[in-house]
């Protein structure tokens, strides 16, 4: 069954995409670790971490594209799921610090000692084991998305209303995580990580491995998304996107489909957050800011909504531009550019980079195939029937 | 009048007689006698002198006693003369008030010990009870109410007799009641009356006073005190409700002001304008520029700065709004999610533009004199700026409502909203109406900025802090319904302020957000949804 799903879901561009990601995922760590420092082809460690960040953003963008591009759910709160996954990983990393913290408390993280916590809050139990944290990375965002979606989709909150309440959700979480007595480090968040699974998070090898893992996660996430959108389920999702009421009248339980894909997407965002935290070295409530979630949506819009590859590409392109511009003399103008990007992409490039490319490429390809077929047919002396429009 | 003169004459004759009889060189009358005692350098004499001076009613008494407190009362043991060094360095004779060139060589400050310091304080309290300024008298009476010192009773009685101002009279009556309540030899009748007076006062201090009453009271008084305490508790709870309701109204008016423009652009036109908050911010910056111009060129007009800023902010924000509609939003009608993203981008651009022009820090916008200060209503303090903002908000709301109902533009707006194609067929220039509607919504946001500049920091981030709240208000109240926005804003404001004391400011806000999210599940189209037959609105 699975191989069949895989072959069906992989067209040529998807294969190219996966090959590129795999190549990047292998070559960059190798070049970082094997080549001598200063060599022309050696990728410095800080770049490995930076690219790792982009890959995590690409996973987040994929998760948004899955629901926005294929199901028409514009979530302005996906940053919340990303941050929750990140916090789950951050909690594990905090517990790994052990007695090496500033206050040397073997159980309580530094900020808890500082804030006079008598003991570990109950929701921190279990985070000293990796597998528990890994389960939580999926479970916490998934559960929140499930509850939220169950309420929202059942009562048919759609369109901009849904967007606004997802934004309210992440805003509420932002306010909550800023509180010191919430037990997640308040304003400062979680940082000063030391080890992950016994390896030093700062070490080159660990960073390279994390980068490889991120690329692997991107590949898996992409395959899952492809599998979903090319399946029968995916067809229903697209139907929901284009004509929700009609789909409902045809007898589909629209809310169940939406709930499934929303929860899946939240879990993916959580994984992206979990991979993001050890590479960046900090997680704080700022990740919940509504602006972050909206920015993630624009990555998808830039790359091309409903193309998956475009989402990942958009995340990398926009973030690379952000890195370049915010670190150079153009820094004060970055927000102008980001704002203009929002406006211009929606006005002039509604299909995004990949969508526009496809719109230009597909007719040309079809024309060429048709021309080939025609010339072949002429040679055979057989008239060509028109292609069946249903295909 | 005549009797008064006669009195004085009699006093004069008497003092003359006394002078003749005692043949003392300079001292005459109880006041002068008392002053002389300061020079004896004996604590017991000083104490007597304090009491005598305090009750003498002499206009110099206050100056003398306060000089004593500060160590500025100088006594010459040789001549038995006493001088007051005033804070500005001038020296006067304590007995006559005449200016003196310099102190005699032997003069030294009159010494105090702790017991005397207490009598000095009590005497000062008593003296301010007789101060010519009613506000000072009331303040003194309040402090007597708190200390309920038995020794003050005669002074309070005297002050009460003389008092003509009603508020001061009440304060004295309450102070007297407090003293009587704690006076061991007061009759039960007096005490019951005192309890009734204190109960009528009914604030936190009355409560504290009654709580301080010791247990060994007669049963009648103890039960009266308990009843009074319960009554005060009820009234305090009531007042704190009123206080919360006022804060809620105030917050609600701010929310309404911020949301009212959005109710036009989002509610009536269906355009998700994420740059709405930036229109508010632009209005606030217009206020800043107006005030800056006035400060540098026409300082005497400062009190009118807001009146000038309101129309200017409306015009500036409205024009920017029309520009936005013509250049961006009109291409995106019918694509709400894209509109959302484009306007979000626009908000980033506007923020950054303002940041570049005015700098990233807070700019100072002042309150005109008629908006600063506060007054008391019962036990609730009401600040003028909050009150004005409430009135202003309601006025803006009323004008907007009237405009939509009674003007030609309002009619066209409603027509286009309800059925665009039919309106176009009837000859309405729909795209012009779109632009004007959006301009109106933006202009109102600009006006909101003028008002919000009075209570919030004017910074490039001003708008962002209101955008989510504004959307919540509009969605909660029901899209396309201005009354819904009004009810939504005040409901959210009051609910927030009633939750705050229970849950704390941040948790209260989170609770409100969660409640709205749950509420939208229940009523996806808000409190006052427009009734329609469309499957998908």
C-alpha cells in the first residue's frame, strides 16, 4: 500500500525537490565537518545553524500550505503550534542542564530557582526523558488544534472569522507565556541549553546532525503532505476549499476532514518548532506574536499557495532575504520591503513563484506534447483525437 | 458688630489694668505669658506654653508651633523674649509679630523631647482645624477622624460651632463621632449616635475605625457597631462595583473608539483592514504634530489643540484611507484572505514610515487643562480625560449613525453594501462609494487616534495594541451592525474590568479572549448577526 501511495504522490517536480533537499541535507553537514576550516567549499557552523533554521521554517510553511492551499483554512495562529512544539523541546533541554545551571539545582531550572518555586510544577514531570518530550512535541500542538478545530469547524466558523480567532488564540498564548507564574520562564523563555541526548548542542557535529534531521523531517513532512493531497481525502479537501457548502450537500462531513488536516498540520508545525529550538538555542514568548504567524503565511503566498514545493521555497527565499537585509546597511528598510512583499505578492503574483512558473510552463509543455503527438500522428497518417477533458 | 468692638475695648482695658497691676515690663495677657514660658528651658513649662498658645486663637500661634516643631523657635533666657526664625530667614518677635533685625547673642532653639513632640503635633492638628482654608480644615478633620484623639474634642466642638461650609461641617461631625466612639466616658447614647454617623460615612476608613473598636463594649453598642460594619461592607462592595463599572465603561469607550472605524470598513464593507490600527496611530501622530506646532508658534492656543487635531486627523487618515482603497484594496474585493495579507503588509510599511519620520521612541502628547484632573463622585474617582473620551466616543458614534441614516452618502453606502449590482443599476457610482466608505472608516480611526493619544503612549506600535481588540469587538458584536459594535465594546470593557480584580490583568484578558473564541463557536456571526438567507455569508 505504502509504496503505491508514494509512487502515486511523486511527480517529477516533487522528485526533484526531494532530491535537492536530500542533497543539501547530506552535503552541507559533510562539507562543514570534513573540509578544513577556511576552505572555499567549507560551510561555516553558523551557516549550518542558519540553514537549519530555514529548513524548520520550510516545514512550518508546508504545514500552513497544507491547510491554506488545499483546504482554504487561513490560520493566523500557526506560530502558536510551532512555539508549543518548541517549548516542549525546550523543556526537555532545560531538564538536561541538570546541576550545571547558575544555581546548580539538580532538578529545578534556573528561572524556577530564581522565582522561588518550591518544587517542579506537575506539567514539567517527564520532560527529563527524550521520548516523552518527543511525544509531547506532537501531542500538545495536536491536542490544542484538535480542541480548537473541533469547536470551530463544528459550528462552521470559516474564512476570516477563523483567521481572526486563530490570531486571538496565539495572542492569548503570548500573554499567558509572558507571565512568570505560568512556569515557562516568562519573558526570558527557555535558554542556556547544554545537551541534547548527551551531545553538546553547541558542538559542530550536533549541529550538523540536527541539520540533517531537519532535512529528513522536511522530506517526511513533504511526503505526508503529498500523500494527503493526492489521495481521495485530498480531493475532498480541495472540494471543501472551493465550495464548502456544496461538498457538505454532497454528503461529506466537511468538519471531520478539516479537523483531520488542521490537527495534522499543527503536529507538523510542532515538529518544526522542536527542531528549531536546539538549533537557535532559545525559545521565548515572542514566538507566539501574531506577527510571526502572519509572516509565515506570506512565505507560503510568495512561494505559491497550494503547491507545497512553493511553500518550502518561499520560506527559504523570504528568510534568506530577511537575513541579508536585516544584517546589512539596508536594515531600516527591511520592514518596508516585507510590507511591500505582502502587498505586491497578493496584488501581482497571486499564485506565487511556483504557481506563476507553472502557469507559464504547463501550457508550453502541453503545447509541445501536442505538437509532438501531432507530428507523430501525421507521420503515422492517423488523425489525432482531442484529449479527454475529464483526465 | 458693636458688641464685638465693645469686647475688644473691654479686653484692652483689662490688659491695661493688668499691666498697671503687675507692672511687668513687657508681658501682658495669657498669650504673652505663655510665650514667655518657652524661654524657661523647662519641658513642663514648654508643654504648658504649647497648650496655651494653641488655644489662644492668636494668628501667630500656627507660625510659633510649627517653628517649634522645626527647631526654628529661638528663646533668649536673659530677656525672656522669644523669636521665630521664619523659613525665609527673617526673624520676628513671637509675642508681637514685629520684625527683628538679628537674634540676641544668648538665643537658642527651644528644646523638645518625644512627649512634647506629640503635643506639638496634636496642637498643630488642632490649629489647622481652625485654618481659614476650608480644604485644610477638612483635611485636619480627616486626620482627627483617623487618630480620634480625645484631647481634640474641645477643639473639634469649637470648630464645628464656627463652621459654615457644609463639607467641612460634615467632616467635623464625623471626626467628633470618631472621638466620642472611643471616649471611655461617653454615654451610650452618644456612642450610638457616633456609630450612626460613621456608618453614614461608609468608606474604608469608617470600616477601619469600627474594626478598631475593642470588644468590651456594652451589648447594644457592640451590635450596633457590627450592624454598621455589615452595612458599610455592603456599601463598599456596591461602590467597588460602581468603580469597576466605570472603569469598564471607560475601557469600553476606548475599545469602541478603536473599533468603530473597523465596524465601517470590516463590518459594512467586509474589508479586513489589518492596517486599521495604523490609521489610529496616524491620528495620534497628527495630534502630536498639531501640538508641536502650537507649542512653538502659538503657545496660548494649547488648550484648543485637540479641537484642531480632530478634523485634521480625520482628513489626513481619511485621505490615506482613500489612497489605500484606490491603490490596493479595490483590486482585492471578494478575496478577503488576500486583503488581510496585503493590509498587514501595508501596516508594516506605515509603521516603518512613521518610525523613520518621527523616530521609534514615544512622543509626548500633552493633556489640555480641561482634560486633566479628576473629581469624586461618591467614592469613585473620575478623571476628566476618561470622561471626555467616553462623551467623545458616544458623540462620534451618534454622528456616524446619523450620517449613515440621514445623508445621501450614507444611503448610498448602505445600498452598495446590501446589493452592489442593484445599486450600480440605480445609478450609484459604486467604486466612488467604496472609496468614500473606506475613507470614512479610516478617518474615524484617525479621530480615535486623537483621543487615544491622551491616554496611551504615542509610538509607532500604538495601533498594533488595538488591532486584535478591535477585531474582537466587531466580531463579538456582529459584523455589519454598528449597534452590535457598541454593545460588544461595552460588554467586553466591563467584563474585562470585573474579571481583573478576580483574575489579575493579564489572566483577565486571556479569559476574555478565550471566552470570545468560545462565544464565536456558539454564535459564529456575533451577538447581533444580520439575518439573511445566504448559505455562505
